[in-house]
């Protein structure tokens, strides 16, 4: 069944006049008449009673009109949906994130995107940085908030707002109330460390801080999440160096103390596959870029 024949039928059913229907359809009367005849022949039923002065729907035509209107409405909505998706106004984005990104600028970016593009559903998936990179490479995510400084080709990235490391100490630690702490004062402590296989950049950044302070940390506990690091410190399992934004987690029993004489930002980027760019993702990246430190 050709869609244009359904439109011919619907318009003629509304006008009940071949001349007016042809004018609305921007065609002449002969193709309209032949189109209606072809439709009736294909269905094997008579849709109109017609004479030189009169056009009326048959009972079969009345029943058919109700169904045709549903079909034409769905076709119109399908076209609207396709155009909205092409314009980046509707659709779905699957976005990965590491646990610590909840305490950085990821939530603000997602909220701002929701205000700008309310017709696009964002589905968040918590994954490690390594898992996100693999998913991005295999086009299983549209974008990901990951702990890294560089990403492999063909991925691209946008830097996130900066953060920095602080010392995370049990609340009753001797240095917990200090305005700042020299990292060398913690040289004999037991440290809780972030697992390198989960996010090499996180682990290597902490090791770089120890190296710059000239100490070799005694590491006993290794975790896969910054929040777990903080929780273990709260349980007096050791001390740790964590991103300052982890203070937003409001874990009881810990204190976050600035590190004296050491400035070392934590890493964080929004990454995506350059071949996966679509209008919805481009809008998401535009929103993220507005919040990026490089946007100013």
C-alpha cells in the first residue's frame, strides 16, 4: 500500500469533493480519481459512493478512515522524531563515569544538559576508567567521565575542572587538626592506595607525590574506589592521599588536610569516540566545554 494513496483517501474523506481535495493535495483531479480507484481495487471494497454531484463515504470507508488517520498520525510523529533526533533535540546518550566523578563537575554538566536538551535521555553507568575506555573504543558508550590525562586514538577528550590531592586522616589523628601537613610527616604511616589496574593515572599521580616528597609509602590496603579509600581511613586502617572533592562525600570519622608545598592536580577528562559524534553528543560536549577550565 502506497502512503500517498492513504493521504488521497483521507483528504477526500474530509472534503467529500474531488475538486477541493485535489486542490488541497496540489494535484489535478484525474490522478486523485485513479488513486482512489487503485486503493479500492487493492482493498477489494468500495470506499466512496460517488456520482457527478455527490461523494459520500460508505460504511467500509468510514471504518477505514479511522484506521488511516492512526497510520498517518504515526507516520507524521515518526517524521517529527527523526527530525528531532537529527537536530539533537531527542534521543538517548549512554554516559560512563567513575565513582569519584559524582563529587566533581559531572553532575552539574548532566543537569545543565538536561535543561538545554530535555528531550534527550541520559543513562549513567558507573565503570572504572579502564572499562570506560574499552567501552568507548567499542562504541558501547557515547562518552565517559574518566580519570586520565590522555586517551588512546581514536578517542578524544575534554579536560574537566581541576581538583587537587589532600591528605585524608582519621579524625583523631595527631595531624587531623593541622592547617596543612608536610607529606614527609606521614612517611611512617600505613597508606590506603588506589588500585593501579583500575585507573593507572590515579595511582601514578599519588606515587608521583610521594616521589616528590622523597618518601616510600608503606601500602597495606588497595581499593578500586576513592570512596572506599576514605571509608577505610575512617575505620583507622591507614591514611591516604585523595582528591579534595571527596570531602563532599561527608564520610564521618575523617579529616581532609591540605598538603604543604605540593601542588599536584588530579586528572579527569570527558572522553568520546571521534567517529561516534552525533547531534545529541555534540550538544552534551558543548555543555561540558562551557564548564571546562579551557573555556574561559
